[in-house]
C-alpha cells in the first residue's frame, strides 16, 4: 500500500513531501510501553511540522491516531484504510477522519471452498492475535453460523510456528485451511505474509484459501480476494480530494471494496480442480498464455 501511495503522489503531485512512519506492530507488540514510546517519539519529531493530510494503513495505526491525533497532529485530516472490523462508534466524538473500509468477503470465499471441494467436513482458520488478527476473528465469528451445516470450524490463532506446521500437516483430506493473517506467533516470532504462506504450503497436504491477494503466488489456491493495491488507490484518491480543497467532513467513508475471485493455476492443477468450475471473470495466475479462457475475458 505504501509503495502504491508514493507512486500516485510521484505521478500527480511530484513536489509533495511525504514522510513515512512504520509503527512495526506486526513485529513488535503494541503494548502500553511501546505506544508511549511512539507517542513521545512523534511528539518530539513533529512538534514543528504541519501536515496537510495523514494516511493511515492498518488497524494499529488507525487506533493510535484515534487516541493521539489531536495531541500530535492537531487538526490534521486523516484518511485510513485496512480496518477489518469497523464500527461507526469508533468515530463518535472524532472529527477529521474518513477512509476506505477493508470489506473482504469471507462468506463468498467459504462458499467457494465448499463448492470446489465438496468433500470438505472441517475448516481450519489460521490467524494471529495481533489487532488485525483479533478483528479477523470477530468478522469470521459472525459468518461461521451460516455454514454450521456444512462443516466444523477450528481456529489456529494462538500457536507457535512449529505447532502450526505440525497441526496443518496432520489434517485429513476432508479438511481445508482459510489463511487470514499470521504475522506474529505465540512466541512473538515475526513472519512476513510470504513466510506464513510458505510455511503452510510446505507443511500441509491439503489446499488453503484466503481473502488476501498478497498470498497469491506463494501457495494459496485462491479465494474472493481483496487487493491492497486497490485499497491504496482509493485511499490516495480521497487524500487528493482533501489536498485540492475539499473538506474531510464532506467525504463519506468508502464501504465497498472491489474484490475479485483470484486463483493460482499451479495449485488448481495440484488439487485437480477444473477451471470450468471457477466463477466467471476469475483472475488466474501462472496460466499459460495459450490456455487463457473466457474466465478472464470481459
């Protein structure tokens, strides 16, 4: 998302000065001590600096700004994205916030999983206990009852990398995995998105699906996926509106993400899934050019 934002500004406002701060909360737990440290750092670093707009990506950054924006960056409008579990009450008493909600589609992805692999009787959901992981769990908990008659559900959300590897390796052929985010394990070890996908791909004899396109090409079979690039596009567009003079309070939240069915051809072949069973207009990675089908045509 950050790279996409910088590219947009370079093309549209090449003279813009961009400062980037990484809270690094996927790697370092945002406990009270850590948040106090960041608060002091930003107060000192930006005490004489005025920003025209702040762009916030992911749940921890959003929560931090909700609590501290008025002290560190008083009056500066905030545009956010990457908020998994959003509630209108979060903005009660707050002004100057707008953004795009991360409305991924777990329901359609689970439906897809059962349709493509109808032998499924057990679904394992892999996530972590970061702020994003906890928000993921809240969202999925509201969806699972709709599929109670299809399969049993199990969370792997408080495990070490070793435990995760052993658990997915032991799954039977009537199971599937839904990978959400697994950036920090129970022992505090950090994993990139690619690390988590590779771990599951190498250990598991069964397919895994996701709602995130950044796993595509790293072992995920597919899913109805949300795009970080698309989120960055929309968020940057909102920021430009503010920079061009529009009041932030007049810019409504963008509530619907442009999600798309996406698959990896290598994994479709591995699990003997016929591409004719995929939803129309699906994007298929690693498909030979001569084998392209109507699935990808407008």
